[in-house]
């Protein structure tokens, strides 16, 4: 009986303490409301603000569930990506239809090699990124607040094919226009007007302009265009799986294969990127991987061999893998250009380990730019820089004309 009374008293004391703590918390929130500075700065009629997806209310705020950072955002606070905000208790994206960089590129520039070689791809970015790569090649647009971006962007409007009267040379004459808002419908009609066969969500990190990319990709698919997401792969599985039915190719920038490198030089972790690659594989998506080789930082032979053997075991030998040359930039401007020999060695070893399509990027004229038949070894797609010099795959629907081997891709 005495023991029962003691337990009851303890339970009452705990309940009283909990009630007192709750009252204290409520009083603190009432007297010191969470900051709303940014919310006040963003006018309700801002043309680029839209409801954001993938969030849940939590404590006195919301948690964004779009990427593995899962930022907790009190009212008015912005996420690590700088482009998502808790506004009135709901997640908002600040960059819907806000273009920061829009170009008509050869698809080889992405680089994407197994989708319509030699075609043009309408490529766009909005500001922002969830990662902090010290060697970012596009930091002027990825590491800024949307308010810091230029108010307008030049976008491709029309492409006329002309012939030079004196030389007889055929060339494209691209007309551009300046816009401050570029809705999904205008992207799709623009891409068709400039003879692009696909649209790339690229340059910055498309995961953080998810809603804009998703709506555009759906419209583009309905108009017969292909969609390509060029990403660091730092996105949660649920949003990724919702997007994949509209994506034709996903290009993942696998920045290294060492978690310490990811934490120190990328500002993230390796595991979520591996999970993204596994999700792509599980969903049967076409994807390619690029690894930017930074001298002295991620070019260790053991780590590169571990990366290749993981790709082989978990993703298969058909996945195209690029070893790309690094050029000094941003906070790694003190590091030199990757020697071409490093890339050649990495490619040779990856092929010896069993990968069938290993390329060298950012090194025009390297034999590793071309696609070879993994069975007979003949050149099937000869490239020089962004140009395709010889194409034996489009006419055959992706089969080696010599032995019929099927090459994965959309040709
Ligand atoms: S998308 Fe942005 S706000 Fe959302 S979790 Fe990632 S970094 Fe945070």
C-alpha cells in the first residue's frame, strides 16, 4: 500500500512539473514570438512566391521534408537553401518561375551522353542550393539569396537556321528576350520554338526549385519533350519518387566517396546521395553519374576504387560514369586543374573493374569522350568536346551495327 501511494505521488509531481513547464513555454512564446523578419520583407503579392510541398507542422513552426537537411523553420525563418520559408505557418518557395540562368546548350555540355546525342537542350536554373561545395562552378547563382539575383534573365526565344552567303556554312541564329517571370508554359513553348528536344533543370540545384521543375516537367512531357534533372542528388526519397515518372534521365553529381570529404568540402553527407542513386536504380530510371576529380582532395586511388566497386555492385555495369576535370573556382581557387593523366588512369581502372561506359569530361579531344561497344570495342559515338562527329546509334535505335549489342539510352 505504501509503495502504491509513493507511485501516485510521483506521478502527480511529474504531471505538475510538466504543466508548469508548458505554462512557462507558452508564456515565453507569447512574450518573445519567433522572428518574422523575412516574412515581413516578402510582400504577399511577390510573383515568385508559391506554396511549397513536403512539410509538416512541428512545435511552433514547420519542418521542410524536401531534402535530407529537414530544416525546422519557425515563423519567418528560411531554410539552408535560402529559397524556402515558413510564411504564416506554411512552407513557401520563393523562386517559382524565377529564372536566373537560361540557355540553349548542346546536350553533351550537361554532360548527358545517352540521350539524343547531338541534340539541343533548353537549360534553366533558379537561384539557390542546399549544399555548400567549396569548388562550386556556379556559385554566383547557387549560393545567393533570390533577392540578390538579377531582376531579369535573357531566355532563348527563337532559333533560325541560316546559311552564310560567302562560305556556304550553316549556322543557328538565336534570338533571346529578357523576362523577369518565366512560367512553366513559357519554358515549354520556348523550348519547342528553339528546336530543343529536351529540358534540363541544371546549373544550380533543381531539388530546391522542386515545384517549378515538377510543373514544367509535366507540361513538357505532354508536349513530347524529354526532361533531364542535373543534381547533386541531395533530395528525400518521397519527393524524388513523385518526380521520377516525369524525368527521362537524371544526372547525379557524385562528388566523392568519402563521408569526411562530403562533410568538409560539400557541406552534406555521402549516404543520402547513395540512397538517391539506389532509388533511381529501383525505379528503373536512366541515370548517369559524374565525378568531378579535385586534385589532392577526392582523387585517392582507394576511394575511387571503392566508388567504382559500389557502383558496379549496387547499380550495375551499364551506368555511364564520367570523370570530369576540375578547374579552380570559388573557395578552391588555390587548387590546380586536374591533370588529364589522372582522369585517364581513373577511367582505365574503372573499365578494368567492369564498368562498360566510362567517360572523361572537360578534356576536349580525349578518346574517353566517345562511346564504344562493350563487346566489339568499336567506336559507336565519336565526340570532340560538345560536338558529335560520328553517330552509329541513332539509326540503329541504340544497337551496335557490328554485333547488335544494345547500348542503354534514348537514341
Ligand atoms: S529544401 Fe531547403 S528548407 Fe527544405 S530541408 Fe532542404 S535546405 Fe531545408
